[in-house]
C-alpha cells in the first residue's frame, strides 16, 4: 500500500480542520465514485450486448454454411474483436460465447447493468452461479433460472454484497432451485482435480491445487494451527540471547566444532510471520511428509464445521446417496453446499455434536445446546453469525472476535443482544473510525457509514426446507416432523422444539425478508 510522505502536502480542496469542509469534500468524492460506477456499468452492458451480437453473427454464418462444429466464423469475428479490445483471440472468443449465454439465459442482467442496479463483477458472479440451476425440462429450467435471478437481484438491491459474498449467497439459492443434486455435481467436478504452478517472477510461484472444498479447508486449518504452534515454541528473546552467548563461548573453546558447522544455524532468530510459516509448513508436508521438528506442532488435527439438517440425518439410508434431491443440503461453514454422503461419513466420526435450535419457517437461530465443554454464548453467536458481521465480509466466525456493540467500559452488557462477531480488521474499523453499528434485535445490525449512509446486515438464515415426502418422518397431521438441523463436525444437528407444528416451507425460495 502506498504511504503518504511527510513534508509538503498538495492542495486537497478542503480544510482538514473544518468538519463542514471535510464532510463536503467526502460527499464530492463519493458522488464521483457513484457516477464512475454508473458509467462503468452502462459501458459493461453495452459491451455485453456487443459481444453477444458478435457471437450470434458468427454462429449464424457457421450454421448457414454447415460449419457450426468448427465455428470458423465465430473464430473470425472473435479475432477482430480481440484486436479491438486488446485480448488474445481465444480469450475474446470465450467472452463472446459467455455474453451470448448470459443474455440468452439471464436477459435481466443487462438491464440491471444499464440501470446501475448491479456491478459488472456482480453480474459475472450471478451468471456463473445461475447456470448451476439445471432441470431436465427446458421450460422448467428457464422458469427456475428466472426465479433465481429475481431473488438475487432483490438481494443485491438491498445489500451491497461484494462478488465473493454474493457468490456464497447465490450458491445457496441455486442449490434450492436446481434439479441436479450436489452429489452429481460433486462427482463431475471431482474429475477436474489438478495441480498447477504459476510463475510470479522474482523466484516465486503460486502452487494451485484443485480439490474437495472440505479437504482444502482442513489443510489450511491444520497448516494454520501448526504455524501457530511453531511460533509459540520459539525461544523468548532473553533465552535466545543466552543461547547465542553460550554457543559463542563453546565455539571459542572448540574451534573445530564451529568450523564444521556445529549448531550455528540455531543462532539465527526465527522472525517468520504466520503466513510465511504456513507456506513453509505446507511445503514441508508435501516434500518430506515430516511437517517440522517442533513437537508442539505434531499431531494437530484440522477442524471444519459442517451443518446437516436433522431431516436429512434421520432420512432413510437410500435418500442421501448420489443423485438424490428433495433434501436440504449439508453446508460447509454454514454457506457452501457439500455432498450429503460425504457429510454423513464425517458426522459418523465427529467427536462432538452441537444442537442448534432454529425457527421452523425463517430458519433463524433461537438457541444452542452444547454437549462438549464450551461457552454456550460463544457457540450461540458463532451459530447465529456464521461469519464476520461487517457488510459483505465472510471471514468465518470461528476466526473472529466478539465485540460489544455498546462498549463494556460504558456500561455495555456481555449478552447476546450486545455481542456480534467481527474479524480483526473490521473490529478495528468499528472502534477506531467513524463507522457506527447498532443492534436492532434478533442479531440484525444497522451500520452507518462515515458519510451517513445506512446498511442493514442480517444473520444468514439456515434455510431449513420442509418438503412432504414418504421418505421423511411425519407427524400425525401428515406434515414432516418439524426439525431440521445444523450439524458441525464438529458436526451439528439442529431441531425445533416439540409441538411446533407449522406448515411446510414452500419448495422455491422467496426473496430474503429485507
């Protein structure tokens, strides 16, 4: 990040000592940003239509000449477009084909861009995730994709989600609407496993490994724990100095030992950051299968959180296999769908379960029972918040800090209605900048920006879905037994209170209750 230099400061166009001048300049800057975003969105919409038109032009010529398979005219027009927009021909052809599919399947996205209701990055995300909504009947597939887009555009309209957070939210809606199970998609995606290396220059490269989401999260979790153990095992500065002095004296007494190398490498202090240690740990594990010599880092096991609906856990043995649909999905970290069979296999060996009680219609968390020694309040807030509660942040709650909305030193209570999870970066923003947050009840937070704009952040619903089925447990009334669960493997299961006999939730999701 570029740092400002001390000394001469150019004319900034406002007086830093005058609050009115500061506020006016801030408003001018934000107005410029808003105007630039609108122009960028409109330009992207125009380019989207131009790319789609170019692809359809080339494809029509290919069909007319009977060479649709080789797509020679599409390639030809893509080469010209590539020259105009300064892209490689192959990349340009991909953009043209993607634009054609986007406009054909999701025409409302172009309108959303033109009206500045969504950013180019959000549109790309929605188009990518929306294509996961599949069905054997083409008409039904079109209807479901249109419903997906309606739900997500409404979400974008009321909540400024960045692309990564939007992708997580969109994947959950797509999971409810698709006619293809996560198991089938997982088996197909698993065939694309691979490892690649990208050179960055300066002797550094990025190693990318495409693997199961659960395995990837577990690998990173284990590397982080081992890294922390290595840092914790470092000698204290005083002990390091004493060790260095003793080694120096030994070297003077026995020069041959020093000449042969001795233990001189141990004198160099380990000043690696956690990120650097984690990188070295992963390299050590891959190259030597011996993570490190520090005994404190050995035997560390990874932890991942999986949510499994109780109706799914209790369903018959033939309802959770590959290709199954109609059951609420298992979720990794409360957000990403994963195959039920894989989740059940992990749940079978889970050391502990946490039951999360949720509302049978809204899916909102009501309470948590813990069966292992833990702080019930911490467990409740992690289950409710799932991630950092700053607008758009998706740092998992397990790696966040609890914040008193009303500072404890000013009388704020240590109670669930005065606590929420923030990652370290946003915890600092909340306490040391002009951002303000207020609890509205039920875990809903009202954020006020330094310029006075207000955003509402709501806890992620657990999206419990009830679909009447002969395969699911039923009550005497013929409805499914109220109770779905969130498991964390830690695997959690979540039930609803007995007798809470409410009607089943509709099959298709509705726009979030903003």
